[in-house]
C-alpha cells in the first residue's frame, strides 16, 4: 500500500475528499467486531433506547432526519 500524505489529500477536490472519507469509513464498517464502545457510549445508547421504548413516536426515522439535514433536496 502506498503512503498517503496530507499534501496528496489536499490536492483532491472537495468531492474527491468526501469520497475518500466515505471509502475509508466503508472499510471500517466492514469490521464491526473490531469497533469497541466505551462504557459511556454504551450507557448513552442504553439511555436512548430506553427513551425510545418509553415514547416511540417521539423520534423520526433516519430517512426523514437525513432529508431534514440535507434541506429537503
């Protein structure tokens, strides 16, 4: 594997850099067992899951949130 240096990354266009980040993230997501959560992260996920179970209508599905973030494009 060749070495990627900051200058190489900065020479990419913004869309190319975004794609690079997405590609890197995809390689991380392929190994979910290697991602360890801290006790604080686990507690936060449990808190959010409990909140959802108490009031499932309170939140919004990811597709709706994503569209809201993207400005309804």
